[in-house]
């Protein structure tokens, strides 16, 4: 069951997260009923997910059979050891992360202008420094490449988000985690601490103060 305190509904936060992520996991089902999860690069723009690849293969066969798909993106910030908040029990051990999962309909993009536009978004995301000619469907060099590659867009009909950063903790336990992160000071611990402070639930603070 999804815990409501971990849900994020602010569209701006979701879009910002998806704009920074480059990798996701596509879930499809084949004609024989066997599922497949495919890791791939993606872009998210105007409420749509785009990915590209070969026009043939198992993934594309799945989409022909059943265009209903799932797509998940996740970013793990930090492992939170149990001893940050409890010196004896293993139960509090967890991970803090952001995730977005959608279900929707996948459609092969036919329009070459839309293909070119999606690749422009890809390049802005993956190679923001430039160093290439603008992607133009009218450019003969690009046109042949665009015609030869498959671009697929996913139109979501449901989106589930989870940003888990200790929102369910009391103020005391949350401070224990913050102290543990400060002392450990690993790669993303400072960033994780900032997320904890930013997503702290006021009602949790009030509850802990009244206990």
C-alpha cells in the first residue's frame, strides 16, 4: 500500500525530477503473456515520454501486440542504516529516493517533424554543451537517419510518484537521521539532508513536540 506522506503531486517538482533523469525502465507484455522490462534513455516533454531505438526486435513486437505499457524512473539518494535511529533493531534500515511510475499507451511516431523535435530534446538533455548541427527534418543528412529509426511516445493515463525522505519520522528520529548523514558525509548525504528538511511534514513536527 502506498503511504500518502511519500506522494508528490506538485507538477513542477515531478517535471524537474524527470528533466534531470536520463534513464528509465519500460514494461511491456508479449503475445505469449511474458513480461519484459527494458532499460532505455528517455525524455519527458509536454506530458509525454519519448524513447527511440531499432524498428525491429522483441520490444517493438511487444508494442505491436499490446501498446499498454508501464514506465518507471527512480533515483536512489542514500541508504539509511538502522543504527541511525535505533542501536539494536534492524527494522529502520531503509533507502531514501525519488520515483515516478506511469502507465499509458505507447505509439510509434510517424511524423518526421515530431521525430526531429524529440531528438532535439534528447540532445539538449544528454549533450547540453552543443557541438552538433541542429536537428532539422529538412536536412537530408538527418532526414535519412530519422526515417530509419523508431521513435515511440508514451501518453500516460496514470502517474504515481514517491519521494521518500523520512516524512513519516518524528522530529526526533528525523534529526537522528540528519546527524547520521552529517557524520557519514558520503557522496549524496548533504543533498539527501536538504531533501529531508525540504519535505519535512509540519504535522509530524507538531506531533513530536506534543509527545
